[in-house]
């Protein structure tokens, strides 16, 4: 086994840095091939989509292994830099594979692979061009995670958003069109702000390369810092809208709940892209070594995060629709992450990164699980039939218990009977999602929250904002537990349903795989947390990132090689 891993590491070293471009090129080429095939070859396109997702996932895991295998502390040896146009930074396009970006690409690969398999069961036939749009969205997501400059970040954002517009409307219907219009308008406005902020930043610093921006901001004259801070505020507004931060998150729950389930599972990654962008730019542009601009906007980050967490907690308690519960759980995780990032403590960042992995996997699994539960228990409706009729089948009008009511249509005793496998899977999966989303022990949601609080209490001084974060974290978990417990009782205990759930393997396997990934995070919490701690330390001190990007060398042309040899 040791020889096999050594051979794998040698292969990775040989394929670097070109391997960095694979998560971008594979979905792009797959989407182009699918568009040429047409809609008559749906099975072929489904197979291509799943194969592309598998290749992208393997490439992402290979990059993640390379980053850790080449890790020598926090040195540039653990950072891969690819120059697609063979122009040195900051003049050319740069793709960067470090601990944070490879972790996010691997997370994207896991969720996208599960969603692509789930969609082949039935949802890819609800409209046209589902799989090409999904591949283009993956191209945009992976490109945004791997890019090293602001302009290409904008380009990949637009590729991802253009595909998401079509995916949100997949399946048609009034609710999807209505939610799609709101989603389109808010993201167009955010993209405009993104472009304005990037242009203003370029006008002041003369560069859009992230590593070079950090260097130049540290050298700015005091008179120019106001313009840089204004540009950063404009960019932050755009990224807050994309991350679902309050008060710019009114679009998120309607859009995510209206989307078909595999799209909703992938959309759970979109808010994390906003979180990633905030974390990346804030740590590179306003690092502790940037002088008067160090940690600019820290108070705003904490305030916005706490407000988002509070609004998400209230929303999850006030809704009863399963799809809305999933949407508000995404808001809760976004608020938690923004607030944890804003405290500026690497120990809290490590817990937040671990929590990011767990919450994203759990939310994606929940979106897929909701589709199966609603088709079984509610016959496609958003509420149970007995709620529409105005009463529960086992209660009288004064809500007292009726002892003579047997919930079994065959008048058989309900006690001591075996639970069908389909119902058992749905119920256990729902319990697993509940534990993960509420942050209850012993699963990974609890580990992530506990790590964040441990980092907070390890600080020299605990501020009132930190105590507020602690209170909201506990309250949001309690509200989530109440909401999901209430919903679980309604869907699994209080409704008579004669048919057993029909669960195709193509739907069961992706949900089981995502939950298994969460259990693996719990089982391997030590190594994953070590990676998160190393990532947080490198973010807090981005010197290695800057040196790796700005020090990347061009590949000599074939004509220049003989001259160099002489």
C-alpha cells in the first residue's frame, strides 16, 4: 500500500500544475459535447454527466492530496500555481491550488456527483439542457474557487450564475418563474456592484491579481486608502448578496425551495462560494501586514453574520414547509460562517471551515431527501392532506386523544410490527439530517460548532459580540431542533398512508453517500481538523500565498530551451 501511494504521489507531481485546470476543463468540454448531441440522447447525456462528475471529483481529491503531501508547514511548496497563458503574475491569468481552494473544489465534486446521479432518476427529464447547464455551473464554481485574480473571479461568477438561471427554471411552473425573476434581479445587481468595485480597485492599485493587491494595498498612500475601502465595501455588498447575508437574503429561501431537488442540493454550494470569496479577499487584501487597512470591515462582518444567523433561526422556526426548512438552514449556516470569519481568529476559522464542510453536505442531502419524503407522504403537496382538511386523524375537535381510533387501514395492531425498509431509510436519514443541521452530538455538526466555540474561548478577551454569537448559536440550534422535530412528527407519525415509499437506487445512493460523508467527517475529525487548522493559519498569514503566486515562473519556449542549455 505504501508503494501504491508513493506511485500516486509521483504521478501527481508529474501532472502538476496542469492538473489544476482539470476541474474547469472537464465540465466545460462535457457541456459542449452534450449540446452537440441534442435532446434525443438523454441517456447518453446522463452517462456523460455522471462520468464528468466522477472525473472532476477524482481530480479534486488528487489536488487535495497533492497539497497535503507537498505540505512543508506553510511554505509555498504546498501551493500549486498554473499560468494558462504562460504570462507571469500579475499580468496573466493565474489558477491557484492551495489548502482552501482544493478543499472547496473537493466539496463541490462530492455534492455535484451525488446530485448528477440523483437527477438521472427523473428530474433531468423535466426540461431541456439540464446536464449541460449543470456542467457549466460546475465549471463556474470550480473556476471561482481556483482563480487568483478578481477579473476572472467575475467571469466565473457570471458563468455560474448564467447556468443557475436556467437550472432554477428547470421544470417550469409559476413559483419557479416568480422566484427566478427575483433571483435574476438580485444577482444582476450584485454582479454590477462586483464590476464597479473591481474597476475602482484597479483604478487605485493598478492590478486585479489577489496576491499583488495585498502587496500594493500595504504600500498605499494614506490619501488612497479611502478609495480602496470604498471599493472593498462595494465588493462586500455584492458578495453578501451572493452569500445570502441579511438584509440581502430575501430571495434565497423562495429560490432554493422552488428549485428541483438536485438543483437545490447544488445551490447549497452557491452561498458557500460567497462565503469563500469574503474569506479569501479579506485575508489577502486586509491581512495583518497591510498597515492601516488591516482587518478593515471586521465589525461589519460580525454584525452582518449575527443578523443573518438571527433571521435564519427565526425563519426556520416559523416555517413548516420542508423545502423552506432547508433554505433557512442554509441561511443559518451562512450567518454562522460570516460571524466566525469576522472575529478574525485562526482557531475560530478552523472550526468554521470544518463546519462549512458538514453543513453543506447535510443541507445538500436534506434537499434530496425532501423530494423523496414529499412524494411519499404528501403526494407531491407541500403540506399533509389532513392539514388541508383542518384536523389530525387521531385527535378530536378539542384536541383530546381518541382511544378508539386505529390508524391502520387493515385494523391491525400497530405495535410490534416491522418498519418497511423504505420508511426506515427515510426516517433514519431525516434523523441524521436533523442531528447534523442542529449541531447535536456526536456528529460533525456538533464537532464544527464546538471547535468554533473552543477557538472563541481561547482568545485573550471575550467580547460582547462573542457572547452574542454563543447565544445565537445555541438558540439557532434549539430552534432548528424544534422545527425539524415538529416536521418529522407530522410527516412520519401523524399521517395515514396506505402505500409504501418507492425509492429507486439512483435516489437512495446519493443521499446515503452524502450522509456517509458527514459520518466520515465525524470519524476522521482529527485529520480533517488538522487540515482546517493549517488552512486557517495560512489564511491568517498569506505571505506564502503571495510568494507562490508572484514567484511562479513561465515555461520556456521550445526555441529558448537550447539557448538556455548553452
